[in-house]
C-alpha cells in the first residue's frame, strides 16, 4: 500500500470523530440546561438531599449552581434551595399529553366481552329464538365488556409528559494513542 493509501485510511478513521465534534456542540446548545429554566416551570427533581423519591415542584429561580423550587404539600407552600451538585436528575413538564381514552375503552370492551365468551360454557343449542342461556351470555359479555372499557379508559387517560434536562456540559475528548503497531484514535463523550 502506498502513501496515498495510508493517508486515505487515516482520513477515514478521522471522519467519525470529526463529525461528532462538529455535531455535538450544536446538539448540546439546543438542549435545556439548569440555568435555562424559566420561573414557573413545572419540574420533577431527584437530588441526594431529597431522598429516594422525586419531588414535583415549580421553579422560582435557577442559576448554573442552584435551583430554587416551590412545592405545595398538604396545602402549605415550601421553598427549597437545591445545589446543582446534589441534583441527580431533572425533568421539565411539557404539559399533559394527548390521552386516548376512547380507543383504550373500545379495546377494553372488546377484550372483556371476548373473555366473557371464552368463560361461558353453556351453548345455545339448535333451538330457534332466545333462551335463558343466551341472555345470560349476553349479560356476562356486556358486564365484563363494561369493566374492560372502564379499565381501558383509565389506562388511556392523559398523562403528564416530561423532558429530561441536561445537568452537565457535553464534553468530547479525542486522544491519539501511539502504539508499537502504529497510531490509533480514541474518542469519549460525556453528558
């Protein structure tokens, strides 16, 4: 392999890290950071000082090193100052997502009615007209279908949608380790 082949091989190896270096700063700038949070935003915070369960609150103020939030627990408003170094996760509410109650209720009704038909052991026989068994099967289907519809409507309700906030700066490091077999390239990305 000639000199041109070695150069082309080296260029190909550098293409991915260079592309990452060009793309990451633009992507990182588009993400929300702690200092970008607006007052009044609804957030869900996990921090070492808050215990194991996340806290849902409203932002009072935010800076790169501190987040001040206000909660309304048991009818009382409490203001908390949380150092950024203690925050392990932070999510911002995007509002309520679009629920699909009617779709889930319809599916739940069909599943419930289908289960009722599977459970039913009585057959209507070959006699014309409706008999007592047919009315019982219909009643069971409607009853279990209604229960399925209620469960489906509950599962399809609108829920709050959350977007994760980037807590640290995106860092990209490129290293060119030299070995006895030649040079290599190592890239690391930290969020």
